[in-house]
C-alpha cells in the first residue's frame, strides 16, 4: 500500500486540501491501493474558513517512505511561525525527504519546505500573489514565476488551489497511466489536466481586467464559439456598435486586437487538446476554428517561436 499523508496546519486552506484529497480518493475507488492519513502537530485545527478538523494524528509517529506521498496544503503566510512546532517538524520533514518520499506543497505550503531548507538552490513555485515574498524571505530558493507546478527531484511545489488537482492528476498519470488520470478528471468534472509548464493564469482569464461591458460580451462570445467563423462586423452587431468603434475599444481595454485575442484562445485550447484528449489533429483543428490540420500546425508553430 502507498500512503498519502496530508500535513494539515492550523488555518489550512480547504480547497488546497480537498482538491488533492479527492483525486486520491477517486484513485482508491478505481481500485488503486492508497491509504489516506491526516497528520498535524495538534489533534484539532481550525481551517481558514472556520471549519474545524479533528482526530488528526501527530506527524512525529509517522514514517513516510519511498513509495509514499506527503502533501502540505497552503495557509496564511502571516501565521507560518505559529502554525507548527518549529524545529522538530522541520527535522521530521528533512528525514522524510532522506527516506525518499515524494513531498508536495500546495500554494503557501512551499514556505514550510523553504524554511526547512529542502528548497535551497532548487526550482520551485507558489501562488502568484506570494512569489515575491518567497523570493525575499528565502534568497537561496530558485522561484519560478507563473508555473502551475515545478518538480525538483522528489519535491513538487504548486501554485495552489485548483493547481493542486493538476499536480495530483499528474502524479496519478505517472504511476497509473494517462487513461486512469483522464478517468479521474472526468469523474471530478475537471476540464483536462494542465501541465506544470502551463501558465498559472489561463489566457481564458487574461485580458479581462477592465470594466467595458461591450468588450466583455464580445470576449464571452468568442470564448464560447471558437469553432465558428466571425467577422468584425458580426461581432459589432452583437453589442450594437460600429466595427470601427469595437476594434478601437477592444484594443484600448485589452491591449490586443480581436484577431490576436481569438488566436491566443485557439492556441491554448488546441495545445491542451493535443496533449491530453487523444483526438486526431483534424478534429482538434475543427474544434478550434481551423479548416485543416495543416492550418492548425502553422498557427501552433508560429506561436511557439
């Protein structure tokens, strides 16, 4: 049996914990032999949302080994010095590393790994909001910007929240193959597993930090109709403005043209489908609004330059 340990600090972020937990629970239901253990430095903790978690096992009585996983979900970094019992925990964590367990942090869990010294001179990441803080507090750590998760040997660090699910699915795929990872993703109604090299903020979320309702409506239409052909005139009709004005306000509020925006969306969708769906390239091309696979290849090649 492989054991998945969840080290739960006081003020834990629930989604950082529950997302990863559900992936491995689904893996158990597929028949894989995982044990789930919940450990802490105290028997009862309060989550950041106020929900109490109890009956937690003290970490010191556990001995994660080479086949096991240890996950450290995120928490409020301002409380990091009061959330654990200090030196004994960091010594335990270093011993876990020495025994070859796979250690994974979610979001601000990376701060505990950094404080233990396990991230010294190693690549890592955390939530975009805490990137600069992690760099400042731990100058020997090599922090990567805008990555979903980063592997450095047996240590994985992730951006947090939903990216913990991406990391857990990646680990399932590594152990049990892509098909089983896809089965679990479907069960969780997750779109598809993203790669660690993907940016933290999808292009589907970018270019939206403005308050122009007409531009938002056009962006929404494009997102939900990537397979369709549209003209500047037809998009302008949707928001009852002139093509010239739509072109002007779209570039003003997003910094890109409508054509550039649509291409970015199509490239991200196509790349994800190529890597994860198993669909043939001709079908992916049609889903993304291209007539032929050759046309899609040209766009993908150009975007990678």
